[in-house]
């Protein structure tokens, strides 16, 4: 009999992995200020990449809203200092922690069902 509940290890691991990625992606977005004159050109390239990355990283409606917000933040001038990935990480793993644990639980149940059906 297997336990389908996500252990604190899976939640903590996912939380830590996405925190590291969020810091890296926010740093990339803020680095544009180091290259005078190129910041807005880089932002035109980075905005869709960052928006898509945010959607994929955080998933669901939070990922969609975060992706759209990140896309807009990167396109608007003088907003690169806003840590949009970290804000979404905070929303996902602090404000919506219970919901995130439930989502991980659903993933575990789905994976277990696939394993069980492949054994038959």
C-alpha cells in the first residue's frame, strides 16, 4: 500500500527548486540595466521568454496570471527592478501553500494510477 500524499520532502524540494530558478530569472531580468542603451532591446527579447517561463514554472491560473504580469513588467520601461518571479513564488508557496500541496497530491495520484495500470 503506497501513500499518495505528497510528503513534506516533495513540497520542500519543489519549493526550493523554484525559489532558486525565480532568483536566477529575476536576476537575468534586472541585468539589463548593466548594459546602457541595450536594456529596452533586450527586454523585447526577454519579455516573452520570461512570461512563458513563469507560466511553465508555476502552472495553473497562478502561472497564467504570473506569466502575463511578468511579460508586461519586462516590456514596460523602468520596471525591471520588480521581482516578478519571486512574487509568484511567494504567492504559490506561501499564500497558496495548501492549494500547492493539493496540486502535488493530485500529481502523485495520477502518477500512481499510471504505474498501477501499466502493471496490469
